[in-house]
């Protein structure tokens, strides 16, 4: 079973009077428990693809499945409910609420969940703040925390809903090199011990270096897929999308 399956997905945006094709004919399957990096230059479509996987955007055409469930035609309310139960988000700017403490920021997404009791909510907050090493900082507000600590709060918040997938958009971009490595090591440990699927959109080679799967994008298409072999080296497969193959067949 795939945790994410994408079938011939296109995504167009209207920029002024011009239509921009951010995602062009992508088919992709992501298995549970992977640590996957979507890499590529600015404008390659990697953030657009991440937003489609996260059900923040809908495709112009094609289908997206989360845990084998077709989410393409779901309503905005249904997608919000899906995100609340199955998809955690980590952002480069942390996106913490400044008036709330670390514990309150982690608790915030759980308040939307009627299936979680007050006692369970507190257990989850304590548990995940402990996992990210912030048990001593539960009452600190974001402005009392370092960049690395704020990103740890964001990780705990993403994990608190116990998602099938955590999506991270440039999570190391606003961190210094050492702190970025520390945050990546923490996320890798969580991936290994909890089996949570992590999917990154990134420019950062450090993220690619610790990933076990790689999707290389350019001009809205997937150009190569990578998997690490037993020698910890990348095996890359060049991908031709269906439109390229059709054009090639016509030329032949």
C-alpha cells in the first residue's frame, strides 16, 4: 500500500493573464515510512507538489490518493478534516502562534479534534515535547526560544496529531548549519522509531544527504528518482514523463 499515490497530475496557476504550469504530468507513488526529499531549483514545482500532497491545493487534472483514498474531489471541509487527522506540516518560518506557549502551540491543532479527550491531549503534548527534548520549555513562548527550539516545537506540533505523513517545506532554511543538522538528525530518529513518513521540499543538500528516497524536479516535472542502496549510495533512475515519451514516439 502507498501512503501517497499521484496519477497524471497537472497544476496550473493564473499569473496575471498568463497560465503557469507548476506541475506537469506527474505520476508518483510513495510508500509508508520513507524519508523522502523533493529537490530542485526555485520554480521547479517542488513546493507546488508538496502542497498538492498536503491537500492545500487541488490539481487542475489528475488524481491524488492518501492512504489509498481518492482525495481529488473532496470538499474543503473534508480536506481540512483529512489534514487534521493524517497530515502534519513543518514550515521554514516555524509558523508558531507568538502569544501561546510551546505546550499551547503543540496543543492547538488537537483542539479541533473532537475524538481526543482533554487527558489524551495533555498526554500527547507532554509526550511529543519530551521526544523533541523540550520538556523544560513547555511554558516558554516562541520569542523566548532559539530558532532550533522553535523548529522543535513545530515538529512536536506536527507529530501530535499522530499523522501518517509529515510534510516539511524547507525546514532548515532559517537555521544555521549546525542547528539544521541537529534538526535533521532529530527528524530522522523520529522517522526510524515511530515509522512516520517524512516528505521534504528542499534546496538543502544536507536534507538530501540524510534521505533514503529522492525526487528530482525541474520545470514542473520529475527528472529523476533516487533510492539508496546497501552501500549508502544513490541509485538514480531518469524519468521521462508521458508527454515527453509521446513527443519522442511522434519524432520516430
